[in-house]
C-alpha cells in the first residue's frame, strides 16, 4: 500500500501540518463560495422560524426547548456537513487529494472543517433560538460546554458518514438515515444536558451527560480514524 | 446442516413451546402472570437480533481484511436475519409492555436500543442498495456495520446506568427466576439460536451458489 510506505516520510513533516493544509484548503474554498455556510444558515434560521411561528407566543418548558434545539441543530448539520466529501467528488479532486495526503490527515482536516462550521452554526443559532423561544438563560457556561462537546461528537460521526455516502446514489436522503442511529446516544445526552443547563443546574449536576458526550466524541473519532482508510480508498 | 441437528432443532423448539405454555405455572409478581410467558420468546428474539448484528460486523471486519466477497454476502445475510428477529423483538416487546406497564412504548433504555438497532439495519440496507459497484458496496457497508456497533455499546451498557430502566436486567443473573422458568428460558435461548444457525447456513449456501454462478 502506498499510504503505508509514505507514512514515515510524512510523519517527519508532521501530521498537524498536513491535516491543517487540508483544513485550510477547504476553508478557503468555502469562503470563496460560502455554499455550505449559506445552506446551513438559511436552513437553520428557516427551521427555527417555522418552529417559533407554529408555536406562537407561548413559552415552552426547558425539556421541550432543549429537544427542539437539538432537532434543529441535527437537521441543519445533516443539510450541510456532507458537502466536505461531495465537493471532492463533484469537482473530481478526490483522486488528487488521495495522492497528496494520507487518509488519516484528510479525515482530521475534514473533521476540523466540519467542526468549525458547526461551531459557527451554534454561535449564530443558539442565541437566536433562546431569544425566540423566550427561554430562561439558566447556566450559560454549562450550555456552552454541552454545545461544544455535542458539536465535536456530531462532527466526528457525520464526517465519516459523509465519506461513506460520497459515492452512493441518493446520498441526500441517505446521509440523515445513516447518521441518525449513530448519533442517538449523543442526542440523548445532549438534550438532557441542555435541559439541565436551561434549568440552571451546576456543571457538576450534569456530570453524567458531560462524561457521556466526551466519551462518545472520543470513541467516534478514534473509530473513524481507524476506519477512514478503508472508506477513503474505495 | 446435518440431519441430526435439523431434527433436534425441530423437536427442541416444539418442546420449548409446549413447556412455555404447559410446563411452567404463571409467573408471580407480574401484572398479568399468564402473559409473562412471552419472555420465553421475546428475550431469544432480542438476543438473535444482537447476534445477527455482531455476526454482520465480524464478517465486515473479515471482508476488510481479506477482500473476499463471500464475507460480504455473509455479512448481509446476518443483517437480514438480525433485522427479522429485531422486528419480532420490537413487536413482542411492545405487546408485553402494553400488558405489563400499560403503554406499548415508553422510551425505556432497552426500547431505545432496539429502535436504534432497527434504524441501523434499515440504514445498512439503504446503503447497500444505493451503491452499484459490488466491491465498493462491500467495503462501505462493512465499514458502516463496524461503525454502528459503537453507539449500540453506549445504548446497551452506558445508558441504563444514566437513566432508570423498566427492564429487569439483573433478574436472570442474580437468580430471581424460579428454577423451572430458568430451565425453559435457557432451553428457549438454545433452541432459537439453533434455528437461527440453520436459517443462516441455508441463506449463506444460497449466496455461495449465486457467487459461483456469477464469477
């Protein structure tokens, strides 16, 4: 395998550099067209307005707000995060990228890019969401922590699924279907953690949820790193 | 499968069904003691759903190692069987939940796990049907089967510790079952597993013939 033989050479140049290069390439391409960013923002804001509009002026209890927030976040992620690999297929640049970088570094670069997209979405959506839902702010530090850890896990699982479906037919519908079962534990923990944050609980009270989020992200990203070579070389 | 095992499987499963209804008395401590007999059929189907899932993953790992299409076919067959038993487990579980807890669905951790398993199987088949190239389909679906094990581990082992469960997971291990129930229970597990192996081997034989004809 060519990837094995060149691994020692790139190890000296540093995996951070190569993954960073993939990330910068994607970020610059994204900033040029803003395709994923626009699609994600318009999708998230539309969904949010639809939810808020259908509910009318009533304020919801924290469990309902937490559940709705993650439903919107999940679908906004599904609408845009598969772009990282689709773009390579559509522009026919996947083969060149395969030659230029090691699989693991491609994965890490793409993961970082998706994570940045998701965090941008969090920053845009969550304040708007809380304002429109008239939710009490509760424990903002805990909310930020749950959103950050949840986004890492979300990006970790969706990036490998995006690589899986890049060559399949009907991939738009497949992406959500494949990603959702993988994300079930994450969504359960994230919704529960967000609910606690909105209720104003301390970070210690949400320890179980935070531990679950951290371990989910670590397990998913580790497994993706191990599997990515097989997915990417297909 | 040799004739002896086929005969044994038929007689054994028939015996288990008779014993489940006539051999043991009603279970005490349940809201509907007579309905508790469903556990002799519900728990084996859930176990076979998980067995099919694990088999599918193991054949997936084999495929990624060896790149023999036979392993891919075995993986798909195991997933098909697992999906069948997963459906049965969901339905029997919902029936018993309705009788015992008053509602067919409560999002108890075990119920969440079985729904996740159903969705994973569904996604696995959707992925398979969306890829035309045979070797690519094999590699990608194998990767998905391996990846899908991880959330299941969380749902089965971590979630019940975080959320309260309605399922009596310790009853079997800690000997809360009466001896006669335990005997029929393990006999049912063995009998249905034998049935699973039988169907599995038949299906794998068919797939092998199809592979040989194609190439």
